[in-house]
């Protein structure tokens, strides 16, 4: 059975950005996931354990350094696809500090893999 799992509001700080000074101190990022999963049966090991997925997302954001949130979203989507049962991953990365600097409600980038 194919199922979709949504994980929203994964908060993590990281050193990312293309503007001078953005990588000098950690800033907040928020990640939303829409995962299409091939669920085998009614057992945790027959799906993608969302606790482990969340930990991996946090490790990508906290452990890497990206200029663009588009690149970060791509890296997170690729990490999600390393789970055997994940067929497709849509990742949205929000950058709250950029939004507040611009006086708008949100700045985000989305990537879907595989993209066919």
C-alpha cells in the first residue's frame, strides 16, 4: 500500500545563507515533509519511522552549510530517499529570519524528488 506521511514544523538551527554574516551565527529553519511511502503492513519496520526521519532531517540542517535554502531542501529530499520505503519526498524549507528582515510572513523553497 502506498501512503503519504506529513511531518511539519521540524525546527532546527543551522549556519546557512548567501549574504554576508548569515553563517556567523546559527539561525532557525523550519522543515515540512510530504513523504510517499510504500507501507508493507501494520508494523513500524514496514514503513519509514518518522522519528528516525526527523533525526536525519535535523542532522542535514545542523551538520551542513548551504548558501541556498533550495540546495538544503534538495539535500534533505535526497536523505529522505535513502529510506528503503520512501518513494517520493517533497521538502519545504522555511527561513524565518529572512522573512522578518523583508517584513513578510514567509520565505521558503520546495523540492520534490524524484521529480518525474
